[in-house]
C-alpha cells in the first residue's frame, strides 16, 4: 500500500512546480485569447473563438505558419546532416582535436542576437563583408542586396540557423559516439566491412536514440527561435520572411492585438505538443521493436 | 564550504530582489527612452541636481531602448508595475488615454507653465481639452543634400520640386553616386512615402475619415518612387535599408539627397566632420503642396502613480529653459520651449532654421486608435511596391485593409 502511493508523493513537489511554471501561463494565455482584450492586457468581455477565427482568416498568419514549418525542417534537417559527419570527425583521434572541438563549439558561446547582428552587417548590400569578399574573389561583379528580398534573405537566415544549431547537435552526437565501444568496429573490420558498411550497420543504428533526442529538442528550439529573423529582417520585407514567433511579436507589441497574439502562441504550443507526442511515440515504438 | 557560501549569497540576493520591489514614499520612478548615448548621462545629471534641490524625493530611472519601449510599457501596465512617469510616443497616447492609464495634468498646469510651450508641439498631447502629456522631444524632417556631389554634378541649388529632384538625381547618378536615398525598412518606412504623398495634396486620412491610400494622389506618389527605383536613381536594395542605413550612406558621401531628422546634423558633426552638406525643404508637388512629418514624444504621468505631487515637481523642473536646452541640444531635437527657441544656439543655426521653417507644413501622426496597424499596413504595401509589385493593386489592397481598421 505504502509502496504504491510513495512514488506519487515523491513526484508531487516537482509536479507542483511544473504546474506553476507551465500550466499557469497556458491558462493565462487561454484567458486572454478567448476574451476581447485591450492593448495593455486588461480583459473585457468573453469573445469565444473570435480571436482564432480572425487569425485563420489572415493570409499573413497562414503564410507564416507554412514558413515556420519550412524553416524548422530546413534548419533542423540541415543541422542534423552536417552534425553527423562533424561529430564523427571530432570523435576520431587526431592532432589538434581539442582545438577543432573548441572552434566548432564557439558559435554556441556567442549570444544568438549578437550572431544575427554581425550577420546583418556582413550581409549589408553596400558595405557588407560578404559582398566585398565575393567581389574580391571575382565571383560577383555587382553587389547582391541580400536582405532586400525574401528570395535571398530567407535562405541566408536558414544557413545561419543551421550554423548556430550545429554545436548543440554535435555535442549530443559526440556523447552518442563515445558510448559506442571500439571493439564493434574492430570486429567488423576483421570481418572485412567497409567504412560505409560500418557506418550503416553500427554507427547509425547505435546513434539513433541520440538523433531522436536531437530532432525533438532542436525542433522545439528552432520552431520558437526569434533573434535571427527579427534582427535581420523583422520578418520583412512585407512579412515575406515572417515565422510564427515574429508574427506574434508584431501582433502583440506593434499593433497591440494581445488577444490574437495569445491565440498564435497557443497554436504554436499545440503544434509543438502534438509533434513531440507523435514523435516520441514513434521513436519509442521503434526502439522497442 | 565555498558552495554553501555561494548558496547563501544567492538566496540573499534573491530575497533582496523580492523585497526591493515596493516603491518608497517620495520615490519617483521614470521610464526613459534612450534616444542616444547622451540620454542616460543627461538624466543622471538631472537626478543629482533635482535631488539636491528637493530633499526627500529620490528619482529612479529605467532607461529603455526605443525599439522595446512600447513592449516594456505594455507588459509593465499589464502587470501593474509601471513607473510614475514615462516617455511615450505621442502617437500612442490615445490608447493610454482611452484605457484610462494616463493621468490628466490640467490640475497641475498653471497658465505660466502652459505659456512656456510652443503651441504646435504641445497641441498633439491635448485630447478632448485635457492635457495628458508634455512634449519632451520634438522633431521634424527636412531634406539633406551633399553639396560636394551637387557641385560635381553641376547643380546650383537643392531641388524645389520632385520633378527637379528626379533630374538632379539623374545628374548625381552620372557621377557614380546614388541620387536619392530611399528608406524601405523598419520604423518610418511609411513616413518616407508620405513625403511624396503629401506633395500630391493627399492626406493620410481623407476628409470623410477613410484612408487616403486609395486616392489618385497616393498612386502618383507610389509611382514616383517606383520609377526612381526602376531608373536606378535610388540606392540599390531599397527594402534592406532602414533609416540608419540610408543615413550611413549619406555620411559616407554615397548618397546625394535624403530626408531625415535634425539629429543627422549632430551625427555628421561627430562622425563625418568633413562632409559638406546642406539642409533644405522637402520638395513640393505639382500644385506646390508639401508636407513634412512632425513628431513629438510626450512624458506622461500614470493614473496609478502614488507620488503624483513629487512626480509633477520633477516635470516642472524638466521643462525649465535650462534643462530643456541641455537636453534638446544634446540630442539634436527642436526646441519646444519659447524662451529656449530664442537662444543663440537655435537662432544662428542654419540647419535647424531649415527645419523650423518647415513647421507650418508639418503633419503629426493622426490621433486615431489603430494607427500603428495602419502604419504597418502602409509600410508593408510600400515594400511590396518597391520590390516590383503593381502600385495600383497594392494601394487598393492597403486602402481596403486600412479602412477595415478605421471602421472598428
């Protein structure tokens, strides 16, 4: 009897803490998003789902929704593809490995906003470093206006997103790689397995749980990532690089529609919750099988 | 041992934070917008002088960058932790008044005090006959031109009309510089478009209260800017240049003309002292109509302030001639105080004279709820047009959206 209630009792304090930190703000958001609310967050009458219907009738919101999906897939996918080889190289024993690891981790140590500010300068059309470098290399004959339109701005933002996501992802993979015993590779090599076969049959399967963790954590993080896009283009020109969180910020703090902004926030929360639940479910089933 | 010390220190720090929150009697908290690196030091000097003259009153500042000011005020007011006084954009004032956040100052204002102000700048802070704010900063826009580039291109004087401006821009382009600096990103992208629109005799709001964006004048103005972009008379990549970016190009001598605020003169003095430039009126349209943008920022008192009398004392002090002169000259704003405006500094300053001469043509942001949203709609529409979109369709769409906001 005692042994059955004890676990619950023991988790109760942390559950209580989680409730304060998570459920209370969500409850607050639900309140704001279902009411008519002034720009200072003071609630007026109950308005049901009016804020949500308004939101889904707004083409800018729908566009931002799709773009957020694209942004997340590209950044998370790109970071994963890049991080696996990087982690494998850093896991090998070579001279100067310590230094190489530090260099790869460096972007992580710099604040995201600062990284974005530096890139904004670097991508400036007339006085940016990237243009003058490309010019000196003879690759372009005319300055490219990187941030002037979404066609060039958004791909650059994705690339920077990948760059700042790689260190964290690599760290996870390095941890995974160091947990794979060397004898497996020795045995495989004895049997005549090529490097690619070793990767496919040993490294990849054993790294899979770590890849899953990297996907879930990065998706949550990138989906909500604000600084890169905000600093470089503020979601512009004409909302063409907006993702949900920059759209939310404009709604709330530029235009003062706190009700709709809270609705965006809840939609984002729901998307991430559903994604995480489905993904964890699938990943766990796979691991059990 | 050392870990325990750490923990104790941390806990002590946290508890101090927790207990420091309630305001003391006689403490005046002020949210200050950071206009430049000089803003913080100026207000610190005010604190020293004021506290020495008024024992028992202490001042506490929160200096916030402009970009996040509205966000900070919104969250502070929502949480009920706002200061006693705050600087706000006067265009936000209507929201503060309608939601009952701003305290009317009529009870404190004596005729002598009111008489200190130049009416043009005080009137935007008056709503329904009540004064809700005092103009802490005032500014207008005029056209800067690069005298050296003008000379090289063989242009004798700054353009008086937009047609002349186009011709001059062509000549400057032939010299390898950018003719006209056009701002296409972030704050005041919409305002940069209004300069051309006002010169067509079109206002932001028509007489019947609908949006002016749907009128032929608005279309002419958009077509003018678009044709200049297409002809290569502006800097390339208009939509990637905010106000500071265009100003930087001007300081580097790469741009022939641009429209901006008086503070550029101060920046040039410090960063590019060898640049030869002049300040002229904003070009007029075919009928001679022209308009500049007038802006004031107001300092307001919050209704829930517990130390209103003390806060008023500070306001009274801030709006004396000496204090005003120090602040205005440091930041590069226009004088709002009548006596201050008579000082030699302003009377003998050719740059500032060009700005004050434009004041009769100044338009202030319309006092309507939802103004920020309409400004955003206009900026978005202009960005689309600058990127190659059809002006007619873009403006029609924007006008419909703006009218939707106006109807609410």
